[in-house]
C-alpha cells in the first residue's frame, strides 16, 4: 500500500507552471565561483510612476518550467518497509511548503504568472483549511528551528512579494476572514512613495502605504520582512547581487546601506527588525548569502520551486524554496501531492510549546 501511495506522490509532483519560459543561471564575472540563480521564478518589478498613470511593469524574465520534485535525499528517506518507516519516525525532519504570491487583481487582463484573482486566493485559503493546513510565519519557523516551539503537523507558509496595495485591499480581509497568517516583503522605496500625500493611486499599480502596513502588522496575521529598499532592479545590478567590476567591500556597503534603510523604516513604524530577506527577482548566490548573514539575517526566501526539507540545520533557513502561485495553476493537485507526503512522513517533535493559531 505504501508503495502505491508513493507512486501516486511521484505522479502528483509533475506540475508544469503556466506560461513558463526558461530562466538561466549566470556567473558573476567578479566572483566566478558564485552561481547567480534566478531559480525558476522571477518577481514582478514595480515601477514608480510619478504621474500615477502607468501600471506596474512585470519583469521580462518568466517562470522556469520544471517539475516539482523532492530532492534525492528525501526520495531515499521515504519508507520502503515497516522497519524503514519505524526508523524514519524517530527522526526530526519537517517538510514545509511555501507559496509565493505577488499581486491580486479583479482585472482579468492582468491575470498571469504573477497576478491572480481575489477569487483564486480565497479558493487557496479554503483548500488549505479543508485539508488541515495551518499557516505559519518566518518567526514561527525560526522558533521551531531554535527548538523553542513545535510546528503544527501540516504547516504551510504564504508569502507576498513587492508590497502591492492589493495585499491590503484583497489579501488582508481574506486572511482575517479565514484566520490565517501570511508573510509580506515590501520594497521600501515604493512604500515610501505611495505613503506621500496627494499621490495618484490605483489598485492596478499602487503599493501599500506605511499606515496600511502598520494596520496589517497590528492584526497579528501579517508579518513583514525585507525585500530591499531600492534593489528591486535589473539594470546595473541584478537584484541584490554584486555588480560587474564592483569590489567586495563596496558591494557589502551597498547592500548594508540599502537593506539597513528599510530595516530602519520597519523599526520606526512597527518596531523590531526583520530577520528574513526576500531575494528581488529570485536572484541569489553564495556571496549575497554570506553578506546577509553578516548583516544579521536569519532566513532567505528564494524562488526555487521545491518543497523544503528541514532537519534543524540553521543553514537550511538561508535557502527557503517557494512555489510561485500563477493564475490558473492547479493548486488542488499541488496540495494533493503535499498531502501524500505528509501522510508518509511524520511531523518533527520538540520539547517546547505548540504554535498558537491566530
């Protein structure tokens, strides 16, 4: 029976991404050992239109078509016999799926790789509820990794990149309705811009204001992290990666100044400093990771479309994978594949308290 379930799981994990085109890895000319990876999913790039007439511009790069798969270690560790299952149950391995959203719109012409309808988002929340999932935040996950809390048996993380106003207008009311939590990563420059008075705004392109961020934060359902202040760019620099010919010292200073500016804004308005960095455009490499560690970040959200296998190693937090939620993606099939995995692999246990649901 277990073998039959496993065959079903393999079939369920083959999920092509709607409208995908290949994204490539590049090598930084200054540091050839660092592989620059857009990792399959690219963020939507927002543009600040001072006239308020243009909509946010999406990135040229598209989602990489790939099958959603378990890594080899996970495949090898799944039970093949009663004795293997008994041995597996003694381990503290947790599988954590993370969904990545960008923008929600009621305008059908905008729906695509990075924009979904409010109906689709509500369907996702209903589906997760019906299947027994509990939403967690980065802070919840860090407490678990530090052996301070226990995760619910079927944990899932919902993340929103860029900080579009649709987070507040569409996502936030639905999170309150279903009592579910989500992680939001704003681009500081745009949040500052749209927080000004007398700025032309429209739900199709505007970003959330600081007042909206504060309200969401106070609800306890929204947790905010760093998506850079002004490194959500692909000209001159690929996201927060090192520029060609840039010295390592200059690069570290540039990242420190930019991310520090957004952290300071968070500290002033909602208190505390984010522990996670969400890579702009999914651009990630070892050099960036080391700089983030030096700056005190404890987690990095990437765009690799794989489920997370967590064993308690703190290094695993610096490469959290996420499934991009594109319009018309078969989310029920994706959740079904998670269900099979959760049924076969027991949840990890700790000696501490359980996370409270909102």
